[in-house]
């Protein structure tokens, strides 16, 4: 039963702090300067061959 209490205390304090720091890190990574161009390019993938189907070589890459 003591192991459960110790793990519970860790999860309530340091575990919460660790997950909060991870969350802030993810938010900073997503909204970092320069990421807009990469996200815009990724969002436009379905529209790259809007006027014609992709050739066999282009479809593999």
C-alpha cells in the first residue's frame, strides 16, 4: 500500500509538472516562427494535382 501512496504523491506533484511542461513545449513547437509555411504546404497536398492526375513517378514520392 505504501508504493501506491508514493506513486500517487509523485503523480499529483512531479508528474503533473512534467506533463504541463510537455504541453507547453508542444504549444511552443506548433506556434514557432517559420512553421506557417510548412503547415500551409502540408495543408495543400490534396490540391497539388487538382488540374490533372499525378504521373506514376509523382505518385510514388
